[in-house]
């Protein structure tokens, strides 16, 4: 689920120095590169949760704008992964109050369609009603990552604030309601029918990996000559250290693939 991602193109924010540039990438998926000055990043990185006149989606649209026909949502969710996986997966659909299970699978995978607000609260397109991010999470991610997307979605739809959502996630982790991140957690995002961002081609087939590491450099991510991009799972922009305190270290890494879930070749994507 991932939902827009902001990945640093320079050094990590925890060093205290201001990065020379930031590369904007989609969470869930499609990548849009934007270089920003240090001053611009510190004032308003393209989608901080604070409303800004320049932000294209400063607030949530009516709930109806995020809903889908149930049959279409099931089909889109299944298209996230090859049919050998998705045909036996559990399927979730989003209702007015959150995600509910409409098909109970047998292989441990969970396929669902993320909206922008299923991810980090500082995502640039958090409120973009066009976002439809088809995701098929493996059993490890289904148990330890998908619950966060479900919790965030339910609380957003209930009108909860960002602070309340973060506090609730911390409580869920502390009490064991949501287990620690499991080793091997990953998801397929290979649907040719997803809409992941307003930028570029809007979509890109890729795999996502959730890892308990702090620095993207540990995976060699974000360098000009590497196919891997990555960043913090909880917040995509700097300045959220106080809010993140109490949340476990989780990074998400994205690697593009050459084909869509139906086996057809994917065209080269503009960055």
C-alpha cells in the first residue's frame, strides 16, 4: 500500500543537515521526480499534511469519491498479482467505514485496493480521490502491514485526526493487536489498471518490500544507478521525529518489474 512516497535523493534527514534535493516517488507505486531546494523542503514538501494553497489536494473529498463498485474493486484487487497468486487470495473492499473481507482465500495472500489515505499522513496525494492502488500482500505482510492500512483507513473515514491515528497505531503495536513486522513481508503491485499518482504515467508494475532497517542506503537504494528506491514507512518527509517516537523502524523498498500481472510487457516508464 502503499500511497505516495517521498524518498530522499541525498543524505538522511536524521543527520540534521538539509538535503540538497528530494525525489518524490509514489508509495504504492508510480514515481514522479521533483527536485526541491532545502528551503522549499523545510517549508512545504509537496504534500505535508498541513493544508497549503499550493497543495492540489488540501483536504478530504466526500467519501463517495473514494468508493468503487464492489465487483470492479474485487477485479482490480485481484489484478495486483499474477492469477496464480490472486485467484486463491483473500479479497478486501473498502466501504464507508473501512475495509471488509468479501472473499476468504486459502493461500494467505490478501489483495486490496489502497486509497491515498491508507498510507502515511504526509503523503502528497493523500486526499487524491483518483488513487486506486491495487496491492496483493503476501502472508507476512497480510499479518503485519495490511492491518496498519486497514486501521488508518477506518480512522480517516471516521473523521479522526492524524495525531489520533498515530496514537492508535502505537497502542495497537504496544498491546500486540498488530504484531511486529514479520521478516519477508512484501506485496505485488503489478496491476495495469491501478492509478498511483497524478504524475508521469500514473502507474508502474513493481514489488514492495517492508524491512526493519533505518537507512535506505542499507539496500543501496536511491542512487542514480540502482533500480531500488526506498524510504521510511511511517513518514515520507523529515520533521516527524517526535511523532515517530514509539513506532518501530520500518523502511519500504520498491523495485520495478518488466511485466504486468497478466504477463504482458510493460512499456518503459517516464521518471
